[in-house]
């Protein structure tokens, strides 16, 4: 089995050894309710490698200062580390300039930022925004908040029983009033990988910009924003082995230049008088106040870590785990997988005939298994399938087939007790 | 099963989950409320027939976990026939036990059959599952039109 490869062997340049990777994540050694932790809640948040933890400790121990205007040693050091992290993000998603990388608190804030500036500068009564039926609440509510001020219409791309968007219906939703298409790359509750290349191409044919919610994609797929040609892309650091509280909004430079600032404050200004303020250049125009410096630097380390392993290796490993989990779970009588799209990534959602997901979650917790149960912040998806909630196992680079076996055994025990 | 888990999922609870009592819609109900737990999406409808300040009949419908279903089932069998005030007092005691404010074995035993829910106190995230039916019933007494939320 893949996990039994002897670790003492000298590492090949592109070899992938899950045991070596697991050793990088100290939390995976935790014991939960007397059992070794089996962490399968990676779509909620991923664990952090020692390198990321060390970076944050090092920052607060040796480098902490406020950035950008200090002339002293520490301020210059912190500024360099912070700006280096921005370059790492730029390289990771292949943006054309670091001016296109805005640090935020996470995907949610990134989407809210776009919603806010679009509301200020672009949206008028009667305008339309297209999203899909599988959006996370964070890509629904920011647009609904605008509806409290303006008569804009939210058009929803429907999904089929497998959890794929119905592309022909999407085509019908586009009109001359469409001002933005904001869509999730990978669904956090179904695992569906959306055909965003096609969607972006179609949108651009009508000169409509596209925002990609990559919260669940950035850690599982190779993302090249220039190749995708998306106009905005949002993701969170904590889902890609980095710290919480830091995220990214990528935006095309020209578009960002043309749009007004999000929040006002320090760092985002060039000159302030009581009569008039001129705004700072990109990306600082969108980064008011002291940024989350330590966690941005931590995110940079996480991206280095991912790049060292190689996304190709990660994708190959995670695909293997997802396939194995899907096959194993499908064999359990009374269990139904929700979300059987053709292209999926690292998420298996399931329901039982007679067992509520919350009972499953509590029961499995006592087997040391961490899964998520509930609506996964996608209540419209639950309504679509007429279910209150699902149980969701989601995988990351450090998960193994043995952990899938532990999950399956736990579920079989659960069914025995509850039926 | 782990002992803490056994304490939560006692046989009585598993039994009421599988075969819930009074699990039906009541046509002649004169009080009704809809309960909702936004955390888990659980929905519970409570139907009550009140006569002279007493609970003549009570039933429920909805979807929920074993804890919330068993709680609604046991509650409905216990409060049937009680005056509204007594049912409300019972809820106060029940709430105190499941949130761990009452921990004395003696006091818990006073809850009678409802004592099986004492194990919930070890699971803070499940307290709302156990109390949803009660909150909804109290709302039904007041005939609140809106749906009730545990939040």
C-alpha cells in the first residue's frame, strides 16, 4: 500500500510519500477520545505544517513591526517579508503583477470587497448578477445586501441531480444587464468542479467580468489566473495549509485601477487633507489599515510548502483517495452520496436512510474521526436535494486510504447502533 | 460504545428516535408553532390542543437528529394532560439539567423519564437539539405565528 513505503529511502526529486508529509503536520499525532485523530474535515479548514507554525513564531519572536512607513530595521524587515509573501501568492496563481494581489481576511471578505466596489461604481437599478445554485452563503449574501439598496436581480444557474450546473440554462441567463458572473470553482458541499474556463470564455464574449470563488479549489487544483483569464479570484489562506484570518483577492490590474477603494484608512492613501484625499496605488488602495502581517507571511510559507510537494503530486494523491472513498462508501447499504458530478475534487457528502448527520458526526467523533455535518453554509443546495443536512468527509494531501477504512468501519458501527 | 457516548445515546433515546410517539399532524390542534434550528437545519412542527388551560393533546412532525426527535417524542408523552404552567415549569428544569446547571443526581431523577437527556450536558453543541421541541411547544402555547429559532 502507498502508505507503507519505507521512509528512510532517499527522496526522489518528485517522489510523494504521504508518511513523510504527515510527519510535517504535528496535529495529526493528536489522540481524540482515546483514538488517533482521523481528520477528514479539510474543506472546513486544513491543518498547518510545522513550517507555517514556525514562520508565525519566528515573525512574532524576531520580526514584528508595522510595515510600509517605518524607517527602522524591524519595520523594513517586516515590510520585506510581507511583500515577499505577496510575490509568492502572485507566482502561485501566476498573476502578471503583485499589484493584482490584495490581502484580505479570507474568501468572504474578498467577495464582499468586490460586491462593495461594484455597488459603488457599477451597479444600477435593473442590473443583474449571475451566481450558481451551489454557492456558499458567502457568494450569495453579499449580493443580497446590495439588493437592500438597489433593485438588482440575482440570477441563479440551476444544478442537476448529479450536482453539475446546467450549462444551457446558464447561457439563457446572460443578458445585456448582466454586470458580473460570480461562481464557485469547486463546490464545498458537493465537490463539483465547475467548468469555469467555458463560463469565463462565454462571459467575456458578452464583456461580462467573472469572479471565481476558489476557496475550495486553490489547494486542490492548479490555478493560473492568466490562463483562466478570470477577472477576480478569491481564496482563503487557512484552506491551503496557511493561517486563518488571511485571504487573497486577485483582480486584473486595469479593472482594479478603474474601481473605487473598499475601506478608508491608513495605508490606502497617498495624500490626505481635510478637503481631499488621493488614494494610494495598487494593491494598497484596497488594503486600508494595518494588514494581518504575520498570517500573510505564514500563507507565503504554506504556498512554498505546497510548491515543494508539487500540485501534480497532490492532485494525483487526492484523486486516488477520493476515488477510494467514493467506492468504499458506495458499498455501505443505506448510505447515499450527494453530489456525483463527473468532475469532483476531495469532497464526499453523504446521507443515510434513517440516521441524521448530526448523530453520525457525534458518533464518529468518538472513533477519533472528524467529519463535518450540517448544511455546510450552502442551504440552497440542501433545499435542492430536499435534505436538511449531509455528512461530509473532505480530504487533503496528508490523508490516507487507511483513514478512509477507519471512516468506513466507523460508519458500519454507527449503522449497527442506530438501526 | 464509549461511556460518554452511551450516556448520550441511551437505549430510550434510540428507541424513541426509531419509533417516535405522537409523530403526526393534528387536524384539530388549536395551537401550533414551527421550530427551526439554523445550525443544523432541523425543522419541527408542534401541534397542541389546549382545553381549559390543559394540554389535551400534543403531537409533532419534522426532521431532526435522534436527540431532537426523541426529545420531542418523550416531551409529548409526558406533558399530555398537564396544565400549561406545569409543562413550562418542567421545561425550566429540563433546560437546567441539559445545560449542566443542575447536576445533583437526586434533582435529575425528579425529571423522571426525561432524565435520560442528562448526558446531553457533556455535548454543548447538542443542547439545542434537545431543547428545540420544548422551545417550540412554549411558542405554540403563545400561539406565536412566526417560526421559532433556537438562535
